[in-house]
């Protein structure tokens, strides 16, 4: 990715985080974090990845954010000075789920290793 695309993505991430913090804040939505922004080479599209703290509310949050897409984009346009504000595409970031799954597997491996060592000590 070029330096300019990185700068634009970083700026969009920062401004979108502030918009979610101050404008879209809702008790039903809960804690939403902008984890990543990827901008297309022509700056026409931006993929925004959101992390939702409450796993049970992810689908509701995704629907609400997509319903507010126009409001979020217009708010972003008032804060960012670009010739063209990219079309926003929201995605739920499930990286934390993947991390939890891997940690669970590691714990299983370590607990089974501990059992094998205890079994081997008992047989000696």
C-alpha cells in the first residue's frame, strides 16, 4: 500500500472512531471500536472493520451501522477534507474470536500434556 493510502486510511480510522464515540453512541449498541480501515487504490471505497464488545449484539450493531451509513459518511465529509469521500463498507472484525479459539486450543494442549506427564510419572 502506498504512503498516501496509508495516511488516508489512518485519518479515516481516527475520524470514524470519534464519530462512533460521540455521534453514534447508543446504549443498545454498546462498545464499538474501529479496528481497521482499508482504502481502495482509487479512494472510492473504504472497508471499515468494527469490533463489537458484546458478541450477542453483533448482528444488531451491524444492521444499525449500515442503516446509519449515510449519516456517518456525511459526518465524515464535514471532518475530512478530501475531494471525494469514499463509499463506506462495514464489516464485523472477528479477530478476537479467532484469538480466543487459538488460546482455547493451547490450553487444551497444555492440559493434555500435563495429564500425560502425570500418567508417565505414575507408571515409573
